[in-house]
């Protein structure tokens, strides 16, 4: 079960997140999900995991090739939660989820908070708990971004890899920014566009 949320401008202003305010009005900042099981190691029993996902992170990772051989994997450094804005968004949405789970309507089914526990209340402790257990939701993208070569781009506007003539990338790796959504539909869109570009070349 998922829901999406656009964070209030007042909150975003308070943390200096102009980039998030300037996002298209139909782009969301947060994806809220309810999992019917526990995800924190050591917590067993009758658990649910309400989690919030930062759909449009400001932190940027990088990929480094360490060999000319295609059999040697590159090093992917995601830099999750490196940006103070992402950290503030994570704390904010954690508190929101906690509020939802302790609301009167949930009180008949929620017995207690298994992790990190009601004693964890300061922003610093909440962030530490998030950093200790946060994880991606498998929407990797942007490792061969379509942008200027000087800015670290890998493909041009026709999906052609810089420095080559006939090599295209057509998958979720070409997004220069994360499209504030799960990746499957945007990846299909790239595939459709790539097919048109290749046909037009023939
Ligand atoms: C567990 C999980 C859950 C997800 N849930 C959702 C969801 O609910 N909604 C959503 O929108 N998205 C979801 N995603 C994300 C979505 O599946 C991916 O973003 C999307 O599939 C990316 O498409 P892609 O074409 O870039 O890569 P892929 O779909 O990974 O396609 C890459 C293809 O290349 C092939 N390949 C790799 N190496 C080689 C090689 N050397 N030679 C030949 N072929 C090769 C692979 O076998 C694969 O078929 C999920 C992803 C995961 C992992």
C-alpha cells in the first residue's frame, strides 16, 4: 500500500529547500508505504512497518570505474542522506509517520512502537535511528545521466554515449534527476523514446 505526499512549503522554507519547493506542483516529495511485516533485525512478532521514502533526494552519489575490464564491477557510492536537507526531510516524515501510528484511529490496533522506540525523541537520535536502518526501495537510477559531458553526463539528448557514434543507453540510468516516482513507468518511457530515435536514424 502506497501514498504520495508533497511536503508543505512552510516546512521546506524552514530548512532552505528551495529546490523542493520549485519542483513541478504535481511532483511529490515523499512516498508513504505500509508493509505487513517488520524489517528491523531482531524485531520479531506481529509487526507492521510504516515507512516513508524520500522520492526526490538532494544527496548525489557517484560511480567510479576501477578497471578497463567489463568483468570488474564499478564502485557505486550512493551517499544516502548526505544532504542536510534530506536529513531534515527524513526526520520530519519520521515524525509524521509516528503521529499517524499513534492517532486515535490506529490506537485500537497498534500496541507499541517496536523500533526505534518511544524514548527516541530528539532529532539527533531520530536521525541516528534512520541512518542505522534506512535502506533503498530498489529504484536505482541516474548512473549514466543525460546531461552535459562537462557536468558528468554520460549520454547526450539522443541517448548516445559521449565519445561513441552508435552506442545508446536506454534504461533508468539515464535520468539526470529522479522523476519523483517509482521507476518502471519512466523506464518504459525511455524505451519507447529510444525505439523512436533508433528508427529515425535508419
Ligand atoms: C525488488 C524490486 C522491486 C521494485 N518494485 C517496483 C515497483 O513496484 N514499481 C516500479 O515502478 N518499479 C519498481 N522497481 C524498479 C524497476 O523494476 C526498475 O527501476 C526498472 O526495472 C529499471 O529498468 P531498467 O530497464 O533500467 O533495468 P532492468 O529492468 O534491470 O533491465 C536490465 C536488463 O538488462 C539485463 N542485463 C544486465 N546485464 C546484462 C548484460 N551484460 N548483457 C545482457 N543483458 C544484461 C538484465 O537481465 C535485465 O533484463 C523495483 C525494483 C526492484 C529490484
